[in-house]
C-alpha cells in the first residue's frame, strides 16, 4: 500500500493520543503526510518530544518528526517518517 488515510495513535513521551492521518510514500520510498484532529496541547507535547511514534489500528508503527512550525489553532501538521512506512 502506498497511501493510508484514517485513525492513528501518536505516542511521544507521556502522551498517547488519537489523531487522523493522511499519509503516502513518495517515489524515493520516503513516507510522510499530515496529522489532523488533535488538541493543541497534545501536539505541542509531541513537538517537544525527542521521539514520536505513530501506531496504526493494525499495530504497525513508525517513527516520525513534525515539519514546520506549530501555531495555536492550527488544524493540521505535516510529518516526515523515519524508516519503513507503517502502512
């Protein structure tokens, strides 16, 4: 599968929250996309974390970093995956 749209659980330090993801794999094999439907306070904690993990409903997981600057009230955040895509 080269795309995934649906629910994910984001785990970062002491934060574990549900979000929506729109992810894809590019021609170079790198994966990333957007996270949405989150609380600002949760996403700020993810941003401050050294490691963040995305878990799909089937148990597959992958590490990622947030891209860009997070502003209060922002409705989506870009992510860049690390390692194999979890989908």
